[in-house]
């Protein structure tokens, strides 16, 4: 399972080698279910939610004059994505990037619209591995299309808040909606970072108490998870920095302060991730130290036993010689031998103490 | 205790995931005590100190024409912080950042006012861990609000100096007051850095004298403390650099030289921290070397004992054989065996000396 | 074989030391076959393919007014390359760079034409080493010359697509053709990166299951392959970044978005390579840990055996002494000795258990 | 002694925490001797040297129209430094930085004068530790004040050269004097760097010949000394770079080429220090390798002895059994046993040879 | 020999400490031979070679209107260098830099002339150490002076090519001559880099086949050689980059493309050096791994022998006891003991096999 997911994350660009550009090919794991399109059309006064919209009906939302959020659930049907793209006049390279789900977060300004790729993360509680999912945004004048690789569970809460008319978003333009969605993704990064932090503390306790065979695997899998997170968060920071600079007229001046806020959050995230990385490093060193100490103790035990029994066994062997030694076949020999042995053992023991090896 | 503090430092942003932005939630450890507001209102001629001011009475200080320092002790009562914010016309994101106490030092210019987050540090003498507390500043035209997470012990001395009329601050504008407070925080960093330096010297002595089980934990906890300090000092430097550039009209030209002075101090602090980090590294290597040397000595002892007793025990065993060997059951055998043993032991010993293993 | 290839990659610049500049010398492995020149001459209406064109016939393609792709297969005949260069008015330094096949990817703007060096990679499936081949481009007004060190298998598919009239390239200018060729090279990098990724996963499985003698060689050869890839991909990024900025009038504004697309791909490649490097690092650590654990287990076995047999062998030796010890030549001695030995062995075993060394 | 010096270097900023800024406190080790002020007043025609000048008499040198070098020997008398500062109109922060002797080299432009902090180094030949001393400069129009923490031995030669009229400085303006003094400090860095280089070569010889207990301490103390030097040289480079850019009217255009020269020297110094750091790293690795090799040799000796004597001792033990074995109590048993033992020892020895362990 | 050369490379700046600037002192190893000056005076039509020119005769070449290459062989006679400098109006700091032969490559623009310091490298085939020699250039209007520390073997070929009229240089201006000389130096770097590459491959083979005592010294000496090369190549890159930007009117626009070519070469060199450094790193790891494996094998042998002989020796010792054990003094005891011993040895061997320690 883990292996398969990792493969998927790699993105299978290799399938595309040799094909002409603009040939969009879905590079993720094939999902059987059909793609569903939902539209949330709203302004300050009214909201209308349309589910299972057909792609040919999208044109009217584009020009509705109200704010339209077109949420596309799944990108494995390339033809359908292309049809949507044509309706909104998107460039073929945008379609390619939408269905090529191994993309790194990025931001392209096409003038009439802005194309944004982001990644949503989830942590597999058992294996401790990070799974990532591509979420693409196209921000136009009055409309925002979101393409999600898997179920759009992420944005559910926001959609229902808007639908119920509680959200501030109703009073604001469509770039504020984009902000809300990106903010949700970044907040989710915090959740995962904290879960990793808790896992790390458990790991540290385990290393101190009983470092075993699986410890090093846990440490390394933690390192891997942090590498994976960095790969999403760092380019995300650049994306949000671009939005914050507001270089497109689609981004209003009064929304910039909100992007500035997410920007601060990504900086803080990077800070926390660097911190976790340092802490994983110290846990790794603790583990190596524990393993070393244990081996060192075993070696000391071996040395102690050897140095005590070797001399006294030697004395016993001398006593077993078939030569005419003093005290042979007599009690005096027995007591003499016992005395020598005791003295040798004690001497060795005291020598060890002096050297502080015990 | 330690664990809990570390958790608190993490900031609990996870609680916020899914909530709309502008929903301020206190992310620190809940403190039972009520929030207290004190106001110090002064100009060159007069000073008036008001304690336990109600938030609805703050408006008159805002417009008093004199310099007003509003000190808020505790930020766990979100509603109260919001009330203060409304009085001074602060943006909802500012309120969020004030009560979200895990923030990284930063500086946001909102035009009419400047919002600054800084962190005050303290060193737990016993565990050697760094505890951090968020201190937020809002600098407006003629007023400065400070929000402290815990007791405002930090600024006590400055407040009483101003109240007693001794301070230069009386003659200067409100940005000079901000400088004084930030300077106090940075000076406190120096105190902690020196304490860490003293701890490190003790640790070094301990490593050289008697490296034991707890040493590596102390080294790693020192590393952690330094990481924690860097996390506060580096962004602090950026904050002060922004203030020094004086990009807001709230910062007067003649105060810039003072911020330049703190800026130099943070540079020096970073320098000292990097130095300490290098020194911790060398202590770590000293420790590893000491452990290695000790194991090596133990192994040498084992080898010495084995190589001396194995040959002579072999000779004794030969003497114990029930075959017709020369000197059997005779004194000549006894003396011959003793001679051989002595020669073997001496030979081994000399071999070791030649190889310089002893 | 491997060694020879690596040597070739080094580029034999040493041959050139002391010679005047502008003396082009082929620095690759001498190939016996003749150099073949093919020309694809096309516009939106018509295509004509000319094979085995003589260099003196190239002038008419230069001025044909249509898009001409001159593909030169092999650069080991310096005189021939010089003849082509003269036809198109190329600088002697360009000729030198074309035949000096150890070049690093780079991009030089000569005003009338742009000279680009890129490297095509292939992975030797068996040894896991990366072989590189230099591919040089000269982009002029209406013509593009490609110089390939070995067989031009790389561009075959594109040429036949254009010849069959299916390709978009027919409608576009010559810089789009350049884009298509560079895109093919970069796509090929993805193929190799994925192959390396798969090899790494196999290696990780092998390390966990049975770390042997060859493992470390595989890890280090993987590191080397990644270093080799980085050396090609990093400067390639700069080349494409230059093309994307479109600083030459030969690069049309509407082609820039395509170069931007390859640029994003190179960024993603660098990201994947960094990731692989980190993963190779963790596999290396896993291996070291496995080797350590194995040695540690062997040492524990030695210690266990020694500490159990030393005491009981001692008891037996005492029983073999030729002195008057209690129970001599009696059954009571036999049973007493057996009892003592059993107690000693059990005691040692229990001591080990208590210390958790078993 | 060493410890105390290191403490002094730390700068004791902690004493200052809580005090208002502009409260200058001397942070070095208290020196009993009084502060002495010498003045060298010269132009191209005449020189006059004044020793033990009282601070209240300095005003006339400030306005003398000739070049005045005011050399202050010691900064532990804060009141006196303040009096000098008032005479020359220096900012309170400058006074603070002069007496706070733990400063990092820096350069502040106050318009009418330029304030420069530098550090003079000396190497304790015995312990190999670097001691640092703060040297502060204030460059005004026609005057230069130098504040040295300890005896002003450094500048003696320059002063006497000027007094004897040999120096070029007589013809040049006061910034040339500043250059001469800074050049002396930087030249002194070269002396220390070379001494460290010689120490390192000795250390390398020692490591190769006989790596003992103190070696690692020497290596680490060398590392520390290099860290200490970097801390002074790096910021010094920035100071000189600022002077070379000549951003103050006090720095004449024709002096810039001289500062450019010192700048090159600092670059070269940094280069030499980096080189030394790399070399210390290789010496460290040599040491670790030597220790490892030695342990490995000891272990091989143990193994050799054990594997040779264990089999033959076993044979002897068999010969000592009180059972009816062939050759018991006969010469045939004796010769048979000797033959077996010889064969076993030889076999073991040959096995080792085959495996190349000997 | 090696030691002396390394010392020379350090440059003996220490000799200069305290002396006034502009006091040029030769800092290399004193060479007994006299300094020889040769002049090559040429234009497109004619060439004249003058050997052993006296410094007072150089003025006429300066103003000859043709291109004059003044080659100075040796810089140990400071007075002579000063005389040349006066003839061409060079600044005293230039003279200082010429005779102070430990300089790092650099480039100073003095307006009328450009001063360039470069370093020529040679590899001692036996010790594998890099020796460096300073080569200084002064480029003026129509003349170029080269100062070489040792014999001017480097430029011989170029001089004779120009003298024989074959070289392109005859048609070009003097900056082209500078280019040719720098190109020769950089080409020489390639030769050395390739020699190092070949040495490294040999070393790798040696490490795999038979890692011995000298291996680590070779690895570390290789590291040192690479560090030494980097120190020359990196600043060289900056020098050539400056020349390529052509910021002096002495550098013609049409020569810039040639400097651009050397610039590309230095970039490629740096790339190759970084590559070699990585490869040295992997060889180092291979060595450490081989040493570890060998120790591990020795320990396994010890463990195997011990665990097999300890039990059977114990059985023999029991058979030697002077108590009434079953089978005493009988053949049944003999066969029983033999059976037990065989079973024990076999059991131990099988246990090892199960654990895969053999």
C-alpha cells in the first residue's frame, strides 16, 4: 500500500516521454468513479448551489456577474477537463498541468486568469508516511475553478458556511474565496506538523527507555515525512508570496493583507519543520549513543568475566599438572590453591575499580 | 512539566483548522487569573498611572495628546482583547495574532499603526530548557499597547523609572518607549546566552573529568536550547532591522539610531549563539572521544590478560596430560614448567611493549 | 567499459593545452562511421526531407524562407563541422565548443544566432551508471542546426511527426521546434530519474533484508549517478531560464510560455533529485545501522558463551587438581561439581536476562 | 587564567540588563592603572608629542588645524571616557560601545565623525587560545581618537615613525593615519594565522607519529582558535569594505586605494582561515583513523592468540582426561599430542594468512 | 621538501608586520639566479625579440606604438621590480603585490593600466601535492608586463608562435595577448584536474582491492590538493568575469567573447572539481566501510573459534576431574566424551548458520 502510494506521488511523467506537448495524460492512480462538478454561485444577497453540473452548462456561470465557485471532484477524465478548459479559454499547458498530478506548487499568470497548483497533505497514522494530493486553482474575473484529485472533503465546511450565508466571503470578491481555500490547506499543514511533533516525542521516550530494532526505521521514516512536507511547504511559500505581491489585477488590494497573513503562517511552518528536523537529528544521536553504550556494557562484562576467571583457571590447571609440585596430593596444596585463586580474583576486581571500569 | 511547556510552545494552531479567519482563539495554557490593564500617561511635565482600567475607558488615553502606554497583562480573554482592538481600530488579523501566542517575531505595518510580535525568553535553571512567552506591541500615534502572555514583570523597572520622572523617555516620543521595551527584551537574551555559556563550561569540565550516562542528554538539551534561542533571535533581527529603516512615519528619524543600536546587539547575539553552537559541537566530540577511549582501554586490558594467560594455561594443561611426557611426576617437570610459563608471560609482555599497546 | 565511458565524459581537454584557441579538436571517443547530415525543410503547407546532404548544399536551406532543421549526426569530423559553420557564419569558438564534447550545458547569444549546449543522458541498466552525450543547437533566423555526438535516435519521433504533418510545429516558427527538442531531452531526464527511484526502492528492500558486501557499492554508485544528473540538470535550468526570458529576437513572445513550461519541469526535476539524494542518505544510514547491529549481535553471542563456559570450565579444572580437595575420587565430588556448574551457568544466564542483554 | 580570559571575552553584557540605555558600564576586567592620554599633533612641517594630557585640554587639538592623533590607553574609567566624548561631541551610544569591550567589529557613520570598532588579537603560545582586545576609533575632521583596552603597544612603532618624520603619513590626511593603524591590526592577524599554521603542522606530525590522549584536545582547541579568529576577521572585512566605498566625506578619494588593499588582505586572510579549517578537519580524521587502526590491531592480536591457543589447549585438556584414551601413559600419546598441537597451530596460522588478517 | 613548499605558499606576510605599507618585501623562497627581462615587440608586419633587456631600456617599448610584451622572469630582486614599475608609472601597492608572492588571484583597475594576479599550478607526481606559483600581469595601452616567480616555461610556446608569425595574436590588440596567456594557465588547470581524476580512479581500485595504512593518507592528500585548486580557481573565475564585463577601455569589445570562453572553462573546471570532491568523499566512505568489514570479519572468526572450542574444552576438563565420574578410566568414557564434543561443536556450528553469522 505504502509503496503504491509513493509510486503515485512520483507522478509517472515517464509515460509522457516522446509525446508532443499539450497531450494531457492523467498521471495519477486511476479512480473508477465519475468526475462530479458542483457550482456555488453567490453574491451578497443570494446563493445558489448546483450539483452534478454538466460541463457544457458552465458557460453561464462564467458570465453570471456573481461570484461562481466551480468545484471539480477528480481529474482522471482528461476529455472532461479539456471541455471545462475550453469553456473558460484555458491554455493547453494548463490542462496538462491539471491532470499531471505530480506537480510541485506553482503559480502562473496567464493575464486573464491565474493558475495555481497546490498540494494537500495527509498523514497515514499507522506508517507515519505523508500522502499528498494535487489541488489546482484557476482564478478568473468573478469565477474560481478548483480541481481536486480525490474527494473534495477539504472544502466542504467552507462551502456550507457560504451556502448558509454566515461567511464573510459573501461580502468579498472571488480572490477572498481563493484565500479562504488556501488558508484551509495551510491550516491543515499545521495539524500534520503537530501530529509529527507528538510522534517525535513518543519516539524520544522510546529511544531513552528501550532502543530496539524498529527505532531507527521510525527515525528515518520521520525524516522522510519531514522531507516530503518541506517539498510542499517551500514552493507554497513562493506561491503565496506572489499572491501577496498582488501582481495580477484579479487580486484586490484589500485581499493582500490576508495573503500576507497566510504568508506569515508558511514562514512559521517552515520554522517548525526546521525545528522538527533538528529534533529528529538529536533523537537519532540519542539512539546511536544508546546502542553504543549497550555494546560497551556487554564488552565490559566480557572483559570482567575473562580477567577474573582466566587467572584462577590457570591456577587450577597448574594444580592439575602431573609433576612434583609443592603440596601435591596434600591438603596444604588445596588451601594454598584456594588462597591464590581468591587473591587473584580480588586483585583483578580491585584493578578494575581503580580504573573505574566497573 | 517540561513536556507540557514544550507543547504550549508549539502553539496549538491545530485547534483552528477549518474555522474561518478572524476567529481569534487563545492557543496558550489557560490562566485562571483575570486580565489586568494598566495605563501610564505622561509627557515631559506630568505622569499619571492608572491601574485596572476597564477597556471601555481606554478611548480617552488614545486621544489624550500625551504619550500613553497601555499595558495588557494576559491575553487569554479573547473578548476583552477584541474590545481593546475595536477602541483602537485594529484589524481582526491583529487580534488573531495577539491571542495566538505561538507566533514567530514579526512586524506588520498597517499604516495608522505598526504591529510587532516579539518573544521573551527565560531559562529553566534545572532542566536547562528555554521557555518562551509572546509579547505583542501595537504602536500608534501617541500610544503604545503591550500585550504580555504572563505577568508583566519584564517592564516593571521601566514603568517605575518613567513614573518617578528619571527616565529620558519623558522627553522623547512614543517610539522611544518602544525602543526601551525591545531593548529590555534583547538585553534579557544576553543574560540567558551567558547562563548557557556558563553551563557549557561546566559541561565541558564534566566531560573531561567523568563522562557518564547523563552527559549526552545534557549536550543534546543544550543544543535544543540554542535552537530555540535562534528561532527567537533571527526573526527578531529582521523586526528591528525594519524599525531601523524607519519605513513608517510613526518612527522618528532621531529614534532610528537607537534601533540601529539594538540591531547591532542582535547581530552580536547571533554571533555568540553561533559560537556557542560550535562549542557545543566540540564538547560533543570530546564526549564521543572519551567514550571511545574508555572502550578502547577496556579492550586492551582484555587483550593483555588473554594473551598472557592463554599460553601459560596451555603449558599447565600440557603438564596435566596423562601421557609419558619428559619430567612427569618429577621436580624437573615442575621447574621446567614454571620456567616456560615465566618466559611465555614475559615474551607476551615485551611484544606488547614493542607494539606500544601498553 | 564503465571506466572507458567515464574517461570519455571527462572530455580530454588536456589534449588541447598549449594549442592556440580556435583550434577545434574532437575530444570524444573516435567513432568510425561517417557524419551524416539530414535536413527537414517545412512550412505550414509543405514538407521536404533530404538525407545525406553534402555540407556545400546547405546554403540553400539557410535562405529557403521556410523552417529548416539541419540535423548533424556525429561531430568527430572536425573539418566537416567547420565547413557547416562557415556556411552559416558561425564563430570559431562555436565550432570548438561543438566538437569539444565534454561541455557543460550553456547558452551563448551571438546576435544573429543563439548557440546552446545541452546533454542527453542514458542509464546503463546493469552498472547503474549515467552516460552522457553532448547535443548542441544553433538557432538562426528560420533555421536550427542540431549536432549530436552519437546516433540521433532521440529526435526521430519528432522528425517523423513533422514529416507526416501531424505536429503543431508546422504552424509555428523555428524556436518552437527548439522547444520541442529540449522538451524531449528534459522528458528523458524524468524517465531516468524514475528508473533511479525504482532502483533505490529495490536497494532499500535489499538493505533491510540482507545487507551484504555489494550493498555499499550500490549505494555509492547511486550517489554518483545522482551527482552526474545534477551536473546536467542544474546548468540546463539556467539555459532554459535564459530562453524563457526571451532576450534574443529569435525567440518569439508566444513561445516563451512553452519554455516557461520546461523551466517548471526542470525545477521539479531538481526537486526530485534532491529528494532522491536525501533518500539515498537514509538508505546509507539504514545499511550502517544493519552492519552495526549484526556486529553487536555477534559480540553478544561471544560474550554469552564466554561468560557461561568460563566459570564451569574453572570448576572442572579445580576438580582436576592433584591436591587433596573434598570429595576427591568420590561420587560426592562428581555430584557436587555438577551442581556447582549448573548453578554457575544458571546464574550467568539470569544475570544476562536482568541486564536485558539477551 | 584561560577560563577567566574567556569569560572576559564574553563581555558581561548581563550586568547591563534593566539599566537605561546610554548608561555606559565598563564590561572588561578591571585594570588598576590610570587611563593615560597621549596626543600626537603633526602636519607636513612639524610634529609635537604630548603625553599624559588631561581630558579638559583636548579641545585645542580638535581645532588645531593640524592632524591630531589622540591615543587613549585604557577604557575602564567611564567618567573620563565620557569627558573626552563631550569634548568631541560624541553620541552617548558611542561612549557605551567604547567601554562595552565585548563588541564585534563594526562601523557607524554619525555624519560629523565615523565610529569604528575593531579587535586586536594575540595568541597564547602555551594554551593555543586566542585573546582579543577591543580597539575603538573615532575619525573626525582633522582628528582621530583611538581607545585601546590594554597597553597601546600595537601602535608604538607608527607613532615613533611619525614623530621622527620618516613616515609618509606626515604628507597625508588623517584618514591615511586610520588606514595605517587598521593595516597594523590586519598584519597582526597574518602573524597569528601563520603561528596557527605552524602549530597545525606540528600537530599533524604528532598525530601520525603517536596519537595520544591530548591530541584531540589540541585539535579541538585549534578549531576553537579558528572560530575565534573568524569572529573577528569576517566583520572586520565588512568594516573595511565600508571604508573602501568611501561613503563619508571624511574619507578622501586617494585613500580609498589603500583601504582596497587592506580589503584584499582580509579576503586573503579569510581564505587562509578556511584553508586551515579544512586542514584541521583532515588532521581530525587522521587522528580518528589512527585510533581506529590501533584498536583494530589490538583486536587482531587478541584474535590471533585466541585462535591459536584454544585448539591446542583443547588437545592438552583431552590428554589430561582420566579415561582410557589411545596412547595413555605412553610416549606415543606424548608425541601424538605434540604433533596434533603443532598441526592445529600451523593450520590456524595459515588460515589467517589466507584471509590476509596478518 | 614538501613542507618547505607548503611554507612558501603561505607567503610569509608575517615578515611585513609593523613595516609601513609600500615597503615591498619578497616573500617567496630566495632564488640565487638573476632576474631576466625579455621583450617581444610586434605588430601585424614585424616582430623583434629582445633578450636580457636592462630595465632602463624599457621606456622605448612602452611608447613604441606596437604591441610590446615585457616578460620578467623572477621577482626576488625588489629594487629591479621597482625600477620597472617606475618606468611604467605603477602604484607602489602594485609593486608590493608583485613581490608578495602569496597573493590570491585578483584584478585591480588603476585607470591607465589593469593589474591582474593569477596563479599557475603544478602537480608533484610523487607526493600528489599541488605547488602554486604567482603570475602577475600589468596590462597597459599597447604593452603587457608579465611577472613570473619561477622560470617562464609556461609562455614559451606562445612567444615562439608569435615570433614565427603563425599566431592570430599578431593581428589583434594587446588584450588578446592577455587572453592567450590566461587561457594557457586555465588549460593547465584542466591538465592537473585530469591527472587528479586518474589518481583518484587508481586510489578507488586500491581501496576496493587492499585498503592499507597509506590509503587514508592518500585520500586526505587528494582532499588537500582539491582544496588548494579551489583556492586558485574560484578567485580566477571572478578575475575573468571582470575582464569579460570589459569595464576598462583597455579591453576591446571584440576580445570580450574570448574572455567569455575562458569564463565558461573556469565554470566547467569548478564543476569538475566539485565532482572530484564528491568522488573523493565516496572513496573515503568506501575505505571506512572496507576497514569496518575487515574488523567485523576478524571478530566473527574470534567468536566462531571461541564458541566452538569453549564447550569442548569444558567437556575435556570434566573428563580430567579426579572424582568418580561415570566411565572413569574406561573406554566408554573416552567414546562418550568424543561423542559429546562432536555434538557440541556441530551444535554451535549449526547455530551460527541459522543466525547467518557464517
